[in-house]
C-alpha cells in the first residue's frame, strides 16, 4: 500500500523524503521490522521507539512516523511528524488492514472484573446459535477450529496494530462476530481507536489500575469512552456509576441487574456448591436459568451475555435456550477436583472488589472453614494492598499471604503492605513469601468440610519475579501435591 494512502485521514507534517513509496509491512517494534516497512515510534512504559530509529532503518524501514523532533541524514528515508504516534498507529493499522471491524459484529466488554467470563459466555451463546465467533482477551485469541498465529503484546487488549491484524485474520477464516475485552488502558492508549463497536458491555467498577490512571475518576472516564463509540450499550444498572455512563453515552441503552428494575433482571436466585439457579425477567417473558458455576457474579455475567446477544438481534427465546450451556472459563471459580476430595477453588480475583465477591460466594457454599491464599502484584496500585488484606482477613477464617507477580518489587515489602490492613482487624493469618510453599501449607491445613480459595492468578501459568517470567501454575502445584 502506498504511504500516502496509509496517512489518509490524518494530520501530519513531512519532515523528510517522499510519500510515493510502497509499504509492505508496519511495525512499532524495531526487532520485527522487515524490508520496505513503515516504523511507527511509540512510547511504552519502559522503551521509547524513537531510540531505535537507526536500527529500524538498518533493518529496512523506508519511512518513520514520530512525534518528537528528530533529524535523519539519509534523504531517502521519509520522516512523518504527528501529534501522537499511538493515535497515528491505530489509524494506519486500520487503513492497512482495510477497516476490518466494519465487516463484522464487534462486541466490546469493559469493567473492573468479569470481562473474561462475559466474553466467553457471549461466544458460547453465539456459537450455539451457529455463528462463528472470535474472542480477544486475557486468555488470548480464539476462533473455533482455527490456529491464530499472531503474537499478543499486551495481557488483555492487544496494541492497535495486532488488534487490526487479528480482526482481519478472524474475518479471513470465516468469523461473523468478534467479542473482545476492552481495558481502561486500551482506551487511554488509543488501542481501540477506529474500532466500529456494535455493542459495548459494562460489567462493574471498583478500584484498580490507579498506578496508571492516577485517580478513580480518571479510571472511570476511560471506561465511559466505550459507550461514546458503540451502537448499543449493555449496562449493569446495579453499579453506582451506571447512571453516569448512561447520561454520558451516545448509544442506545439496555440495562441488566438484580437489585434494580433493569430491562433484564434476575430474581429468585438459588445458590449451590457448584451451580446457581435464577429466574430472568425480560419484557413479558420469564425464564429459569441454571449455570454450572456458583456465585452472584455468575448471575451478573450471564445477564450481561444475554443482553449483548439480544442487542445483536438473536431471538430472546433462543438465548434462554443456549445460556445454560455456557462453558466454564479456566481460572475463574475453577473447582479443582482431586483424589482426596479436598474443596479447592482457583480464581483470578486480584482486586478488592473481586476478592470480596469471591469470598462472599465462598461463604455461601462452605460448610467448614474458609482458608484463603492470596497476594498482590508488584508495580501496581499500592493503595489496594491493605484493603485486600482487610477483606481477606474479615471474610476468611485463616489467610496465608504470599507472592503474586512481585515483578521488580521486593515480595516481602508487598506482603507487609497487605499486612497493614490485616493488623487493623486482628484476624488469623501468616506470611509465606514462596507461593508454592503457601499453597502446600494451606492444603495441609484442610479438614473435610473446609474450603481453600487460591486467589490472584487464576489461569496464569507464570510468576514475574525480578523482571523474569518464570513458569508457575497454581493448578499444577495443587495437582502435584495431591
């Protein structure tokens, strides 16, 4: 594609060179640059692409997009100056892959917790209805029966270049719908710019990512952006900020909830050890639904999926028929069956709200003590650590505080921060820095009717310690020990 076509619909200044060049690939990572590439210099948390321009040119970049003042001696290299290279990257990627989101039904799910489960529930319903559906989220890229060999550069929502590439790949392999997690970071960093969202879903809102956004207000405002760019918004009416989202949105609204009189409402909820049963009211219809995952959050996730699928035009009776068939999501309230019949649940809960909801569910089903193993991530919002300590201490009979991706922070200092909250309430706990040792110790404590909750990592099969990514899987530790 010609460079001048890639720059269409953008404000830019030509610093050097010509626009009449054929661009064969785009990169923002100098290590991946190939011959006849366009190199877009973006700034990351630890690396600035502008520092690798010389390397990029050596590898074959014909043109460079920058948002800093730079000088290139080689007059054959085209240099384009823009206001913000991340915004430019999103526009260029969308153009290069021929606006793929315009060709499919795109559903974006945002919120502090529940995004991964909701996108899988939506996918399961759509696939049950016969629609080939791709998903993009924390668990990676997935399209039934297809291999998607595209590197994932961010834990949840990929960078705009990979995102548009995955859209095109899904479409080429027959997808009619794409369901994706949309993080506050993705919205703030322009990764989902130029995405044509048919449906946006809001799950819930609580403290998280303050290390990036600074304040809860800024975090909230990033979430709201999704509902200024989608056609239909599916909003959890029970959340405090729901009215603000509805007021500030530019889309049609469909609400769901339990406490308030939402458009899609769950009533008569009945909890069990391994399932939840509830009635769903929608217009003049009433339907009983059973999901084989316990907890109130399962009800909210199912309601969100019902709303999203209805917004896509699927008959509500078909949705009611299909929603009980949703599959369990790895690492989300995952009950680990074992030969010793120990009651053990693995979950991804790593925010105060998620941990509280998880332990509330545990209280509903536990017949004996609740023993909780958890920690907090390093280089993330430190203010939530004592809060999680208090929640764990109040809602568990015993806690073992341990490591959870300490990254470049001292694991012990993170645990001390958590302990500050536990000291306030005078609860029963101990500190074990080594996560494997903590899990094994907790299993040894279990009596027949006790319930062990291992929170924080869920599906993850690694620990990030001292900047190194090391293999570690909570589920493997449990199975190996038992």
